[in-house]
């Protein structure tokens, strides 16, 4: 059996610390003392998916991504892919 997990990932080399992601998706993103995002790596429940997608779409530096991870229940097969915006 394959379990899908969707998480938010930030590319720290692209991020300029605008804070839009934390404003739009505070359920999973908070800011560090310098204004850069700290992303909670837990999977996103379906009821929050639209909030996550909005934060990804609004990122001015395209540094935020939704990533789908598929993992078999045995843990052997791990695949990750970026979800298209």
C-alpha cells in the first residue's frame, strides 16, 4: 500500500525573507528572527491544501514548493516529486 504525503519545502537559496508564506500559511510556516521561513515538515491535511497552494503561488521569489512523497507502508519505496502549480 502506498501512502501519499504532501509537504511544503522552502529553497533557502532562493528565499529573500519577504514573509508572504507565513502570512498566507501560518499553520505550517513561521518566521525566524531574521525574517526567513521555518517550515513545518509535517504532511498537509487536505483541508489546508488550498492555503498551502496559495502561499506557494504567492511567493515572490518562487522559493516555496509543494512536494509529494509516496512511501510504501514497509518504508522501502520512497519517491518525491514537485507538484505543478
